C-alpha cells in the first residue's frame, strides 16, 4: 500500500430542512453575491427554490437565479452561467439540484476564472488553477 494524505474540504449539508439554513452558511463563508443555478421546475414545485431564496434574503445575501440545466448538461449552458458570473461579479455558485446542476456549476466556476474557452479543460489539458466556490 502506498502512503498518501487526502484532504477534501467539501461540506455536505444533508437532512430535513437543511436547505432552509443555506443563507447562514453562505454568510458565514463571507459570500455576498450568489448565483443560484437549478434545473427544471421541480425545485419550484417542491418549494425548495423559494426556501433557499428566503434563507439568503434573511441573511441579506444578494442573489441571482438561473434555471434550465437539463440532464446531460451542455457546455453552452455552462458558458451562459460563466458569463453571468463574470458580468454580475458573483462570488459563489449555489447548485440547487442534482448531478447535472452540480456539474454545470463546476465547469462554470472554473470557466469564470479562466480567460479561454472552458472546453480547453477537456480537450487541451489546461489545468484548472482557480475556480469560484460551488
């Protein structure tokens, strides 16, 4: 067995009503301008999006929303998210949804800190050196 040291500073909030506490966590992280990214209408139908927005509002966090991530997300949509991040000076991407939403946010977060095309990460071996927090 090879020795190694692994550090994964990802915080996962899981459980009943945890989404209603997002604002406090965002504020504690020092973030001020958030882009909420989500997929289809289920987050609206279930009230999840409204609860997340209310939580951010309660903490005085400015936020923007961008829905429309679909299963097997496209780079085109991630590029649109990236453009909003850059033009609105977003300092945190908040993925509200499943894997496709999270994947879209990860690409957009890296792309927002890179001057080239995000496709370079996948086709040219460009290393991601910075990214917005997700």
